[in-house]
C-alpha cells in the first residue's frame, strides 16, 4: 500500500516473491519502484527468521524474475545500513554511489 497505493496496482505493475512457512510470509522481496525497465528491490525478513539466508533466497529469486522480464534490478540503501549493504554484496551488487536525497514534507 505504501508504494503502490493498492494491491491491484501492485499485482498489475509490480514484481515480488515471498517465502511462506505455516501460512505466514517469513521473507519477501518486492519492487518498491518499477519503471518498466528498472525495479528497485525491497527485502524484508520476519525478525524470528533472520540470519538463515532467507533474504538472499528471495533476493535471488526476485533478480531472476527481473532478468526473465528484461528488467534491471536495482539496489538502494542508506550508507549506514550495514546489513543491507552486506546482502546487496551477496547478491552481486557492488557499484556504490553517493547522492543527495531530498524529502518533501
């Protein structure tokens, strides 16, 4: 809802994969932005399941889906988010770039 406005809009325009255990989503990787040619990755793992490599599993599945659709996966995170940067490196992202971000309030 935060990025796509509605479930139907996400299902029509977004990309995503998830892992389910006992009928609960325990890890997911979805596009928080999708231009048609680029999809920005967002990965969330349930805190009770962290440290098991699930983020890498859903991330790799998401990347594979992107490549099947000729969409370039993109990674973006705060420079201080060490866990996110480590996962990005595990998934093959390595081109770090600093830029300014402005937020309208």
